[in-house]
């Protein structure tokens, strides 16, 4: 009996290890997090349909065979029963010719084609049955076989890759760092990064020198570097697919310009050829370093925010999952000295938690003066009335010096955690000053 129990325990432990290994290998947690974030951002009426479309758009290669097997296998049989025509039956299988490198029809085209043929077939069947037409069914034309679409993908970022990338710092002078910062501000991908992320990317960029006529990137090649031009110019060509052939100059990039941005997001073929016009000095950033920086900084910020929220009494009884949910929903807001954040009597829909700095809370008196009722420091919160009811602001809150806050609106808070009143029931009473 004891031996059987030990064997069962060992099998259970081995099974748990297999489950954990599978979850890690397949990135199941990241997959579900991305799906939930997408749903919450759109809030579709039909979440099931939205999830299916989301997976098709984000993972076209992985979902192609699965979607076909469930849809295309059913549609032909349904249409055959409806039309009762043997020629029509054959037409649905013509597309899967032996020369195709795909095992089945492309998902969307096949489903749409099948539905269209179903409609046409139903119309013809109706006409024949009512005597309006005696024309026989004809086999539809074979659709033109289209070439498989090029796919894009990104590398799997592991903790080992993150640790290795953290040690990669390329030394630069202050002047070089300043020039890189200026170039980053004008870039659509890098311009929105915060100060910490910008600094890390500046450290990771490395210099590249190219001579006149040297190819920097070639159209069709797989590339993983993004470039900023510090000195010189680069000609951008696009190869023509017409019978005449040749390449067309479409743009010339000069000092401060950048190119190759898509390489930071996807392992996609280059869309153009870039050739140095004279001597060119570039600063380059590879995709893995870029993604590691974004992932690492996001993870660090999430943990810091969660640890900060744990120290606030109103959130002290929340679970770790709830804390992380709030941390993901909070927005950073900065206010300069004297800025009025909330004004007494105004309608409000935001809740604030002070991260850094001090704020003054005042209330208007009957004689027209303002009375200071509280000073709020890091960890203090205000505006909670906006999450509890539609009442107007009960006091005015003004920044005293530079102030950094976390904020969340009522709609987002309710969607993520539900009513604030339920949370208050699990924690200490709110402060006396209600804003």
C-alpha cells in the first residue's frame, strides 16, 4: 500500500513537472495575457468571434490548418446536400491541386468562396425548382492559385536572453548620446519611450560605418537591425517587379533620419534596398536588444508598482493577481507646481494615487476663502469618490511642487476589479477627506 502511494506521488510530481514545462515551452501564460488584454481593450459584443479573428490575425501560420479543418471540411458537404449536384461537389476540391505546397485551401479565401458559391447555388436551385429556369448547373471556374503570403515572426525572449542583454553596453561620448537621443525623438517607434527605456536603448546602440556604394540592407533579405544616420546620406531603392526590371530611387535619408524600423518588431523581409551615398556613420540597434529592453523595463515597472500598491491601506487586502491587475491599469501622470488636479464641484471620473511629491487639499468656505484640510504625500490617494458614485468633487487638490501620480478611470477600474466599495469592505476605512 505504501509503495503504491509513493508511486502515485511520484507520478503526480512528474505530471506537475510536465505541465509546468509545457506551459513554459509554449508560452501559454503570455498567450492568454495577450488575449485578455486585447479583449479588454476592445470589449467586443461577441468575444468568441473576436478571439478567433485575433488568433488568425496574430498567428496566421499556426491557425491556418486548424481553421480550415473545422470550416472548409463542413462547408462542401453542406453545399452538396443543398445543391444536389455532383459537378458542384467536385468544384470544391479542385483548388487543392497536387502542385500546391499548401495542404489545403487558404482559410479566409476558401470560406468566403464556399459561401459565395453556396449563395449562387441556392439561387440556381430555387429557379429550377420553380420552373423559372431550366439551365443546368455548370462547374465554376477554378480559382487562380495565389502564392503563399510571407509571414513575420519574433524570437522567443527568455530570462537568459534578458540577463545576457543587460550586460551589453556600448560606450559613447556625451555628444554621441545627445545626438542619438535627438534622432530617437523623431522616430515613430522610439519617440514614445520613457526616459529609462531611452537611456537603455542609447547604451545598447552600436556604431556602423559604411563606404560609398556599400549596401546596408537589401530588399528581400531578413534583417534584424534598425539604423539612425549620424553622418552622411543613404539612398533608398525599391526593385521593380515589372518586365523592365531595375530599381527606383524613392528616398534619400540624411543626418538624423532613421530606417529599418520594422526590423525592431518582426523578423520580416526587408521592403527596400538602402545604399550608402558617400561615407556614412550609423548607429544600429538589433531587435532582440530592443525587445529585451521593453520587456525588462515593463516587468520591472510592474513589480515596482505592485510593491508600491501593497503599502497603501486601501489595497492591503488585495490578492497578488488583483494588485497586478491594478498595476497594469494605472496610468502615469505628471503635474507641475500649482497645477489643479481636482476642483471642488467638478465632475470627476479618475482616481489618483500619489507616487512622488506632495499635494494640498483645500475646501471652499461660505465666506469665499479656501481652507487647507490635508496635505497628501506618496502613498496617499484621492478622487476615490469618482469610483464610488457620480457625485462632484468634494475638495480641490493642487500640486505642491512637481507631482507624479498613478491614475485610473472608473470604467477601467470597474472592468478590471469591479466596484471599489467591495474592495473597501476588505480593507481599512477610507480617509476622512473625500475628494
